[in-house]
């Protein structure tokens, strides 16, 4: 049901958003660019500005600049959230002079090890920007990619020292095998720090086409799983599905030799989020009535919460009944945007 936005509403919304920063109150992500792209991609460009008016109060001004990021000093600025504006400026300049796919191919392997930063939101924002560009190139969409890459570079955060546990043949069974971790902190970095062991899955995959197949399987499994496990943390568990889906939708714009490393990073991110927010027990869930994809999207849009809309976007990509049920579960669990 994907429909390209030819109305101009998406570009107008992105221009409106590019005066805002990627975060608010120091660490909460600005989800608006991702949501407006999802609405436009699924044929609801007419709702973009109406939704954005409701979300406007969550936006903050663009952050202050510190110093130029250059080809010579970028290593020093990597992972420094104070440098978000500097990084965005760097990518705006770079994308003005080079094709966006070339820039993405150069920076993807540099940024991929740090996709856990910003609670995985930066890679998700990049995934939305790439889909928008593939639907039709424009200056606002190139600028949006610059904002996504810049946010990712500023929040770049790697994970190491993870002990490999036995996995299972399928993504769903391997997610079930993820051991839960516990910490009193509600902060994503603190929870991530106590993830010390994860099952291996698809770690032997090197063929690009197989990597795409496994990544598609992972997105489907994580989306389905939300219906029965989303009550563990209705907001953060969304990212177990949306982060790997962002990677999946970016593959086609990347060189094929980057597909397998992308699968492996996406699995670790999805498994880590699963570990950090897993409930004690799953609960059976069946939606009160089977609905069409369009009806599910209408329900999510009426609800308005940014994470509900982003999970619905991924559920529509998956496209089957369990995925649509997961989107409806998110509607039930989450607080509406008002």
C-alpha cells in the first residue's frame, strides 16, 4: 500500500522540521521526521501537517555549534552528542557535493558499529530518509539524510564484550532465547551496559541475498513478538522491530558487501533491546476484530503516538495478520498523543 507523496507535503514538513534539533531535554529523540515520512509513504501525506501541529510542543531549537567537523578530525567528534549540529553541518556540506548513495556507502560501515546510540533512533531516522529519497530526490530529503547521519554520528555508541550464547535456527526462537537483564535505571545506556550475553543467530551468513532474507525474517519475528511481549515496555520494545527494519529498508541503497555486516548489527541491536525490556511472561493477544492494513493505519493515526505510528509503519511492511495485530496491541498499550 506504499504510495509516493507527490503533494509536496512531506518536503514542506521536513523543511519545517530542519530548524529543530534531533533531541529534546538532552536525550529524548525528535520522532517527527520519521513519522511524517511514514505517513507520506503510506498515502497519508494530507495528515502530515495536522499530526505535526500536535507534536510541535515536543520540538526544541537546533542545538548550538561547537566547531567544524572535517575529514581530518571527524574521529575526535564521533560519539560526542554536543557536536550534533557540527555533524549535521558536515553532512549537509558533503551531500551538497556528492551523490547521496556514495555518502551513505562511505559512512554506513563507519557508523554501523555504533547504531545502539540514541536508543537506535538515529539509524531509524536514516532508514526513513533513505526510503524518502528512493521515492523521489529533493533538497529537503537530502537535508533529512544529513540530519539522520549527523545525529547517528553524534550519538554513536558501540557495544563490545558480549558473550555468545547458543541460539536457535529461527529468529523467533532466538529472540525467545534472549536472557532478560535487570537494572533499576530507566535509561537506555544504563540498561545496555548490563547486557553481557546474547544468543548468536545467523552469525555465519556472508551471502548478501541470504542476509536480506534473514533480516526480513528478523523484522517479521520482532514485529510479531510485540503483540505478546509489548507489555514489558510498550515504547522501547518497538525498537526491537523498527531498528532492524530501518536497516532492511536501507540495504538496496548500499553496496552488497555491506548487507551481511548490517544483518549482524541489526540482530545484536534487536536482541539487546529484547533483553533490556523483556516482560516476565508473554501474554496471549488477539485483536478484537480483524482489520485491513488501511484500517490499522487509521487507528494508529487517530491514536497519534509516534511509536505507535512507527511500529504500524513496520507492521505494514511485514504485511501479515500477526504484524497488524502487533500494531493494534501498540494502540492499546500506549498513551495517545494529545
